C-alpha cells in the first residue's frame, strides 16, 4: 500500500512539474514576440546622493506585460531569456531605451548624472558587446560618462582576461561600471583591485536587518570604508525605513536606493518625482 501511495505521489509530482514546464514553455514562446509586440517596458528607480541631497541617478529595470498573464517580473523572465539567448536582443532593447530616456532627462536639466543598466552574463559575453554599446551611445548621442553598467560577480569569475579587456575598453571611453549585489557571492576583494569599478552596490539582504543585526552592520561599515579607500561610490540597495537611512548616513554611505525613497516607477512618474524632489529641497532651503 505504501508502495502504491508512493507511486501515486510521484505521478502527482510529475504532473505538477509538467504544468510548470508548460507555463515555462508558454512564457518562452511568447517572449520571442515580446519586443516586436511592444510588451517590454522600463521602470526607473531613483537613487539619492546623501552628500548633495539630490537625485543624481536612476536604475532602469525591465518589465514584461504579458497579454494574458499580466506583468511579469525580470526575476522570472531574465533567466529564461538567458537560457534561450533572447537576452541578446532584450538587453540591446533595454540599453537603447534607457539611453534615449536618459538623454531626455539630461537635456531637460533635471540634474541626472547617470543611468544605470543591468547587464547579464550572456549579454556581456556576446562577441561584439563593446561595439553594441558604442553604437547605441553614438546613435542616441549620449556621452559615455552618463552610462553606468551594472554587472555581478558571475561575470568576473570566468574568463577574467577577456572580461578585463571589455571593462577596460568601455571604461576608457568613459562608461562606468558598478558591482551589483555585492556581498552575496564570493565577494572576492581582488575583484575590486583588478577591475575599475566606479560603484559598489551593497545587496539589499544586508540592508534588511541592518538595524537589528550587528554582523550586517559591521559588513556594511567595512564595505563603505573599503569603497572610500578604493575611491568607489557605495550604493545601499533596498533601503526601506528611516532607521536604516540614519544608520547608513552614520556610516557615510554615498547613495541610497529603495522603497524609503521610491520603488521603481514609470518614466512619466520619474520625471515628476525628480522635479518634486528638487522643489521640496529648494523650499526647505528658503525656510
Ligand atoms: P537588481 O539589479 O539588484 O535590482 C534591484 C531589485 O530590487 C529590483 O527588483 C527592485 O525593484 C528591487 N527593490 C528596490 N528597492 C527595494 C526595496 O526597498 N525593497 C524591496 N523588497 N525590493 C526593492 P526587480 O525590478 O524585480 O529586478 C530584479 C532583478 O532582475 C534585478 O536585480 C536584476 O538582476 C534583474 N533585472 C532587472 N532588469 C534587468 C534588465 O534590464 N536586464 C538584466 N539583465 N537584468 C535585469
Ligand atoms: Mg541592479
Ligand atoms: Mg542589486
Ligand atoms: Mg558621504
């Protein structure tokens, strides 16, 4: 009887799996059409420079509005796009769209200094990545210094020589690099020495318990000190509360990003946000 049940269970399990696989398959086939059918769009999350008290950068984050399943988060479809190779075209679309938007904000004089764009491993590893970035910057007529590419350690771990060549070539042009999700992987300090990062982003998992966890606090304090020593900016991701903000200020963190300031928002909302933020500051200075 136990055997029977075990068998039934495993059958049940297989059915579950195949349903999940069917959903993945459906996502995969519809992802092919997502760009052509204008289903992808970007949200922008503002970053606040704590020294200047200004919104000086935005991180572009992609979203997919599926015709029947609704909005799908990048955590779900970026891995799929990586597996299928669709990340090459999606990544290029994201980069171009973000640069076009940044150009508009910069020309409007809102004081934006960088647009940050996430780059995944396969995208970075494609044959002509440097050319693609250069071509986009030229076609949009955006100066390279306005673009910051966010990469994770996984890019740095394999094929270090080639990776260094790509990062150095783009850095010489003026493009900036930031190390995303710092603290979650091996976080080898040699990466900071070997690659010319402009920014380190401390992963939100360390910010979450900052106020109660002494170890997280020590880690954040150390990373911020390290950043200063290496002449890199440090961004704290996922800042949700005033208490977290106060501690980060105490540690001399350069930049914060997270719900406390704003979750990722549309281009129209971002424009309003950056204008209102500057107006509020101005009003406060006047008294
Ligand atoms: P990430 O680059 O580390 O982005 C930060 C994520 O944290 C975003 O999730 C953002 O919405 C979320 N977040 C920001 N502030 C808070 C907060 O205060 N509380 C909480 N709970 N969450 C916060 P999102 O937009 O779902 O993106 C998830 C990941 O997907 C990104 O992590 C990034 O690795 C990837 N991704 C997003 N857009 C792109 C893209 O255009 N290209 C590539 N290659 N990857 C992308
Ligand atoms: Mg990021
Ligand atoms: Mg991150
Ligand atoms: Mg500071």
